[in-house]
C-alpha cells in the first residue's frame, strides 16, 4: 500500500478528481449524493401528497396535486429505487466482493453517472415547461394531450435508462471476467448473485422503454399513428410496451434488496446462509419469469380473457421463488448467534414488510379479486410495501452495514436504532390503512375523495410524517458518523466476505495483492 | 369449509350488491385467512428464533447447516399448491364475471373529461346535473333489480372541433358490484352485472384522466322492475318524444348515403346487406373470419377497408371517420341490431 493513511477518499483531491474519477467507490459515492438528493425531493413530494389527502376537500388545485403525484412517482422510481442499490452499494461493494480492483469498464461506469445526471436535468426541464401530469406511467392518449412537458419527462426516463443499461453491462462483464483466483461462480456472494440477475434485467428490459419513448416522440413530431386512436393507433399497445419494461423493473428494484438482506442475515446471525444455491438460482428464476407477467397490470385494460388467465398463472409462479427466499432467511436464523445491531433491525424489518407485500401480491395476481383492487389504494399499499418497505429498508440496512467500510468511521448506534423505530412504525402506519381504503373502493391518483374515506387517510398522513422524521434522524446519524464517528476497525461486524479483509476505508485499488479464494463466502464454523 | 361464508363478513369491502360480488368476497375471505396463517407462521418463526438464538457471548458457536432438500421441497411445493388454488378459483370467478348474458338490457356508457353519460335503447340520455346550490349531482344510471345489464362503453372528446384535445382512457368501477373495466377511445369495451340489492351505489373513474379525475363520479340506482319501466320512459313534460337509438340509426341510414349501397332485405348491392348482419359469421378477402360484434361494425363504418367481406371489392365506401360522431355510430349499430 502507498503509505499509511492513504485511501480512496484522500488518494486525489479537488472536485475535478471526483467528477472525472473512474474509481468504482468514488462513482458509487457520486451516485449516493445525487440519489440522496432526489430521495429528499421525492420524499417532500410524498408528504405534500399526504398533506393534500389529510382531509376530504382540496388544499391545492387538482392540477398541482397531479404534478406532485407524477413527479413523486417519476423521481422515486427512475431516479431513486431503480438505480439505488446497484449504483451505490453495488458499485462500491461488488468489486470488493469479487476480489477485483475495479469494475470491468471504469470509464463506462463514470459515463453511466453522467447519463443519470442528464436524465435528471431533463426531468427538471420538464418542470419548467409546465410540469408533467400523467403519472409515472405516461399512459396514452392522455400523455399526447399537452405534449411538451409530458414528452420531456418521458425522455428523462429514457436518458436515465441508459445509465441503468451501462451499469448492467458493466456488472455482467465484471462478474464474468474479474473474479479473483479461486472465486468460482458458486463462491461469489449472494449480493453479487442478485446484482448479476438484476444486471441481466437492466440490459434486456430497459431498451424496451427507450423504444417506447422514441415511438411516442415520433408520433408527436411526425404524426405517425402508433398509440393515438385518432391516427389509427392503439393506446393499449403503449400499456403493453410500458409494462414489458416496467414489470421487470419492479425486480430491478427488489432483487438487489434481497441480496443485501442475505448478507445482513448471515453476518448478524454469524451463521452460514441456508440454501445458498436456492437463493442464488431463485434470483435468476425471478428475473426470467418477470419477462412473462407484464399483462397482470392490465387485467381490466380490455386485453382478452385468455391473455388475462395466462398472465395470472405465470404471475403465481413468481410467488414460489419469493417464498423460497423468505423461508431460507428464516432457516438461517435457526441455531444462529443473533445480534440485534441496527443493520439487522433493518433486515428483520425488511422481512416483516416484504412478507405483507408478498401475500397481498397474491390478492392482485388472483384475477377475480384484482378486478376489484386494480387502480385502488390496495395497489398503492401493495407496491409501497414491496418497493419502499422492501427496497428502502434494505438500502438503509446496507448503508449502515457498509458505512464503516465506506467512510472508515462508525456511526452512532442509538441514532441508527432510533431512525429504524420511526421509519418502521411510520411505514406501517402510513401504508397499512391504505389496504383497507383500497378494499373499500378508494381509487388511486385522486386529489379529493369521499368523506367516508377520511379517517383512514388521516392516520396514513400522520404515518408519513413519522417516516419523514425517521429519515431525518438517519441523515443526522450518517452525517454525524461521517464527520465525527470513531475510527472503524477493518471488520467491525465479524463478517467473512472479502471487503472486510482490507482496511477501512479501502485503498485506491482495493487489494494490495489480489486474494486467492479457497472457500465459499459465509464460512462461519 | 364452513369458515368461508363467515369469513367474507364484509371484511372492509363495501356491501356486495351482485351475486358475483358474493363470489369475489368468498375468494377474498379465503385469501385473507390463508395470508394471515402464512404471515403468523413466518413472523412467529422469526420472533421465536430471534429470541431463542440471541447472541450470548462474543464467540458463540453456530450450527453449520447449508441446506436440506426435504425442507426446501416442502416450502416450495406447499406455496405452489396454494397459489394454484388461488389462480384457478380466481380465473373461474373472473370468467363468470366476464360472461355476457344474451338477454341482457344494454346501456351505452360514454366517458368524457370528466363526466359520465348513459344512453338507453329508447334514446333516454342521462347526464350529470347541478342542484340549486351549484353542487354537482352525478349522472345516475337506473337499472332494474335481478335483470342482467350489459354496458357498451366508449370514450369521446369533450370538444370535437379541438384538434389538440384527445379522448382519453377512463375506467368504470362499481365497488359494490366488484366490477371494473377500462374505457378505451376508438373502440367499445363491455361489462355486465346483475344487481341483487336495491339501493344507490357509487361509480368511480379508476383510470387516471387528468384534472377532474377524482370528481368523475356517477351513481347506479337499483330499483324494482315496475319503477324502472316507469322511469325509463322519461318524464311527460310535453316536449317532443326522443327518438330511440335504432330510430336515429335509421335516419342516418337514409340521410348519410348508407341506403345507396346496403340493403335491409338481404339482397346484394355494392356493399353487404344489413339484414341479419349483427352476430353473423363474417369471412373476409384477407385475414381470419370473425363474428360481427359492436367493435367490428364500428371499424367497418369508420374504416371500411380494414376488413373487406369476401366477394366484395375494396375501396368502395368512404371513411366516416370524423364524419359521424360517436353517438351516431352507436345509433347506426343499434339500428343494425334490430334487423334480424
């Protein structure tokens, strides 16, 4: 190593050394700052939405509400949860897990961040063009109505999509080409397996949304009839294209979270993971089946009855590998040595919330009940349980778990635990009542609602403020830890994976000598 | 299986006002109980293990268990079986829901930003109204109890002259009936229900359609048959009697040049006869045969060259796209339906 005290954070200095860095850890941090910014923005919009819904009647105009709702969705999906785990934790940790000095294409990695920034700028531009009000789904023909801002917002998703594709290509190549000697495919970590499955989805699914947005633009500019019924197009075709991407995108959001959870459960139980092969291959199975189930978003869209039935049965198949993962994590706890540190609290919180998200998924894949629940608050509650409760809990757990490695300092455990209490309780208070609202028939994307729905909406709104408070505490814990935390040891949690064998924070090129691997990743004996 | 009927004691669902709604609720009850059991097993296990195997010392020895094929098979297979039961049950109820009874009373539904219009066969048209205080009274669809109803739905522009404006998606949702169907511009979609309870029930728009989405409410009022028959005639306020949809269609047939090429008595002219057309099997110069339904007739009126009936020359009929309003197209189809 190049002298004591030298690491990737102080290896080079100045803002330009960050903006042109090809070090996977620095790019991961660039992503962290930008994603954290968007998360804050999306979170504020969420609380504005909940404030409007605090009582029956209107505080804002419906048009303003519709823009809050649209930008909350676009930002949280395309700029927070899709890139979240792969681009931050994946970038920083995955090469360390493989025993590599960097990802396969460091320059492409930096380029992916600039694509993300480009998409973000387009999203801002669309706000100044009047603001999109289509919801994050951009359904035609509504999105053709007042084309400027809506098309620009869709283009933002298009450009940000390239960031996703580039990260995916990079990760697939890295996993195949840069494993340390002895690191066979059945010795890579489950986190890496989940990123690998995600990367395949990113590479294969994202181009479809790009093509769809291009078709939308061509229709607008050249008047070619594709989705617009007035030009002889088919608006339902847009829904097929959209969900052909966006359903796999749901797994782009959740698979890496499952990978993080596997790491946390095994570390804090100090026990080898139960069913390594089953968890690894169930990630691939979920990725594969996810391409064949998009029609379950469209049971009421006027697609044929036969199509609906086929999509329903295929969707049920996704449930099986998901259940397998839950049981495997549970079995890992059996006869372990369980330590309830804050990352573990987040992991257990994930299992609790994800189980609710999972079982309510069955209500929606069963066609007859979906007809009632479709486009009601039941769906809103379900996908927040899966994507927010699931993915965000994993991001937070992972962030605290790898915090000592990334920053070289320890965070305040009491603060981290307190953030968990508020986020976990606030989350359930916010979203559980929404299942009931949905069953009662309250449709989603409503700026105003009938007085009968008021009391449950009030509980939900109070819950959302609780979540907001929890994230403020988490932010304080992170900033305080990064600036004033105690110096972190190389391996504070007693983990077995490779990143804990090098100093905290890691040196510029990670490993002084590339390690030779002789055993699996979770050898707790 | 005694617990199923007791399980759907309106578990947060609105009152069930059709037979299908009762069936959906039984399935919902099954799902609720199965998920509750699974949730308790998983979370109970979690809480038990976390408590029992809490770290005692810094150097606890843990068991080295990598896998167990029997266990893994069990926890894959049992969920699989449960999921397949949910699927099959759900598909069956869904098919019942989507079955369109032959003898159903047809009502035309038009969604436009941001209101509902209902048109009955006899030409009676229901729109929303405003009360003395300026408050909106949602459009109220009146239907008789215990009679199947079929809705033929489409979406139109508010202002046909505005080139920038678009007809958009809507969705017709009656929580008390547990039915929902999207309404797609440029085609007809349909749904059916048989109300079994009298009362007034809400209709929500459940496909996002812009500014007025959340105020796009309607109501369905279920009354007994006699009351319905009196209501549907309309009020006798002395004005000229509305033409029925079929009568309007006949007027269009005469005045918009249909009569030049289509016969009503089965004889062959430049175009196919309209007699017995609805519900007949059509064969085309190109493409697969199909049964003539509302959507086929709509397409043939607006874009006649899309499917040319076998034995007839293409390019004989001008497009009526933009020439006829949606309601007029519907009237022509209703007229064709009467020509048995």
